[in-house]
C-alpha cells in the first residue's frame, strides 16, 4: 500500500474526451450493499432500474463498461449480461492489479478510466484513475478521497448519477438520449 493511501491524491483536470472506460465495484455501488444468502449457496442482490437505463444509454456511445468485485455471484453475472457490461471480474482480491491487467489488454491507461467504489478495497484504484466517484452513502473516509460524490446511495441510482455526469461532461448527454429515443419511438 502506498504511504499516502489515506489522503486524496492530487490529479490533473479530467480530459473528458479521453474517458473511454467506466468501471464499478458491485456491492454498495451497483447494489445497496446487502447480500441475501439463499439456500444452496445462492446469493441474491438488489439492483436499480435507473442504473440499468444508464447502461442502455452508454450503448449509444463509445464507452466501455466493466465491474471489478471481490465476491462471486450468478446474480451479478446475469445483471452484467442483461446490461451488456463487457468486462466482468469477480473474486478479485487485488483490484488495482486487475485494473492494470485489463488496461494492458485494452491498450488503455488510467487517464481513460472512471471508477466508482464505496469502501477501502476500492481506494487504490480510485487514487489512480482519471476520475473517482463514490455513492452518497459510501464510507465517509472514502468519500474524502473520491473526486466526486453521487447524489444517490449505492443501489439507489448512484451509478446513474455517475453515467449522467460522464455524458454531460463529455457534451453528449442530449445526443445520446436522442439516439436512444429514436430507437424506441
Ligand atoms: Mg463495495
């Protein structure tokens, strides 16, 4: 761990045009953090429709999406498949190492990445990427390290807040919504 891992890193202003990859933690970000243990080792999770619509909007952009999580669940696998999330990494102990390997594979750099996490296991990645975000109910000390705090809690629209933020700052929000509406009208 870096000595200054507990402090907010100084970063260059975000070049939003260069942002190409949205990565997320699962528990506490895509979900409210609760994990329901069912029979036969089944795990149930709550996801939010507003986040889902955000991913559908991203299909009309050149952004890639992914999830890096320490746990493993079939529910998340199904959710990622439904939302066309391209990069799913489950059972990850070292998220920064996972990110480095993914970036090497995609020929991308930290400057291309937005990441949302809610707890200490996300902080090494949050410190490195171009723009780090966190839900409104993330751990308070993690919020201090993040570049941006969403209006909503994890599992209650925090990811949609972030997707809207990215689209607005890229200057493609209206164009993207229009493309989506043209497709369904
Ligand atoms: Mg988490």
